[in-house]
């Protein structure tokens, strides 16, 4: 399984978002977003909901898969 931070980076890239754009969607600064992307446990539920609601369907599916790997891992 890929590293979790790589999963969140892949979601952002698949959505065609820059770090600045993703941070803006979440209503946080770029440095704060970068910390959260590199340490996914730092994401707030609200960040994830905002991202999900502002990305395309394939990226939404990738985000769900990444989240499943966190919460449903064996």
C-alpha cells in the first residue's frame, strides 16, 4: 500500500489542483495544507469534506480509496 501522504498528493494531482488551490478550497494557508498533506492524520474532517465537494468524480473515488486505507486497513 502506498504511503498515505502519497495518496493525498495523488488525489490533489488527479483533481488538477495546485497546493495553493487545495489550500484555498479548505480555507487554510498553503503551509498548513502542506503539513496536512504530508501528515494526513492532521487533516480535519471539514477539510476532507470541502476537498471532496470540489473535485471531479475520479478524484472523489481516489479520495474514498485513500480514506478507506486509513480506516479499513487490516
